[in-house]
C-alpha cells in the first residue's frame, strides 16, 4: 500500500500544497473509449445472474430446512443482497445503460427488496460523489472534528465507533449528525422540489414491500421471516457499511475543508481494496478510485480503467494490499477525528 510519509493529523496549508501533476482530462484520455460505453446485454446478464443466485439460495434453504445450514445461507444470501445493491448502484449512476427508464426500473427491482429507496439514495449518493473528500459538504463517512468528538457523550461514541457496521438503516431515516433529512420524505433538504415524485415513487415501493414482509410474517410466522429475510438483510447491512466505510476511511487519506477542496483532489481521496473471492461476487466495487473519477463507467470496465490511470497517478493512486480485516481494525482504531483547524487534514486517533 502506498502510504504518505506525513504523520497522521498533519495539516498542510493549501497555500503551499503543490498542484496535482495530472488533470482529469489526462486521466480520461488514458482510458480506452469502450470503458465509457455500457452494454445493456452485459449489464442485464449480471442482473439476471444475481437474481438467479438469490432464487437458487432460497430454493436450497427451503429444501434443506436445517438450522445447521441456515447460518451459511444467511451469509451467502446477505452477500447476494449486497451484490444486488451494487447493480442498483450502477443504475443510479447511469452506468448500467444509457436508457434512463431501464436504469430506474432495474434500480427499483434491485433496491426495493433490500429496503433502499432507490431515488432517495441515488440523489444523496450524487451529493457524495460531487463532494468527496470535503469535510464540510461530503455526504457519507466524513470525519468529525476533535471539538465535536470531545463534546460527544459515551453513548454517542459507542454508537458511532462501536456499531458503525449497522449504521445504514439509521442513515436512510435520519441521515448524519449535523446534516439532517430522511431519504424517504420529499420535504427533506436532500431533495429539490423537482425530485418530489421520484422520492415519493421509491418510498411507496418500500412501503409496499414492507407490507409484503409483514404479510409473510403473519402467514408463515416470525421465525420464517427472520430466517429467510431479516438475517440475510443484516448481513447485507454489514457488507454495505464495511465496504463504504473502507472506501473512505484510512489514516493516509487526506480530507479538505471548503477553501482548499476541488473535485479532482477529492475524487482521488479514496482507496482500492482487495476483497479476495468476493471481488467478482460484488462486481469489483472495491476498485474505487477509477469509479470516483468517472462515475458513469460500468463496473465491468473498472479494472481496465484502473490499469490505464495507475501509471499517470503514480504515488497519488492509493491501493491497499492489506487484508480487509487488518484494514478495518487499523481504521477503526486510528481514524477517530480530524484537527479543528487546517485546510488539509488527516485522521487522528485518541491519545
């Protein structure tokens, strides 16, 4: 992994920070043109493959119907829920296809069963990509200042730093501290008036699906619902929080305040990670630097794009060779808060 020689917490005034030795155009010109052209057939093939695996896992679990098998089923199905989310993620970026109606259709099909309001998430995720690395305006997993940390009580610290791998449902309902707004309400400050009916559509889909789950619970019993839905859903939530947390949480990754931030600096303030056998299962979502630079690129071309931009980015390209669990342990211990002052800052750990 390429690490900075700067100590954690180092603050570099923007006035003396050198400009990046490459531009966004330099990076785009290096990437083969086909990487920016989604294939409907190929995108749909990944969608139907995931749906087929989900259906097969349900059939196998129903046929075996054993408590010895259910834990394995929970992990496998929850992982596939996460894979479906990634397909919907492509839809939200318009990288699934060039057809808006198809993106919206597949986005709702993949996201509604895992209780993600497609349009509400799509819009807030757009904000994240437009403000990545900006402490003041980023949308997800942005750091808190030491002053904020010192003002938190023990229960708040426990929730943020102890149970962060279960945070996503709370984020959907309540957003983040200091940046309020539900992903389900068109009146939320997340949304423009013109997006009202998009939000209502997705929220309605979620409400109908919850109604379906309640009906299943009444007909087949709560234990059936727990085994076949709630436990895989919890595994999915852990996957989502784990991967998105590790995308942007690393002692070496700089964060910027408004006055020194611009898009390219923020976009490369992420890191590629290797998830081993899960890379292909969750559609190479760990190949994240190229995705943040060019969010309209289909997931199946991210590796090709990464190979093209790495020689140009050089030491600015961040890539972890550590195991996911090592990275998680390090980030959870060392990435607690950032200094109160400074335009370019790094995470610090508790003394």
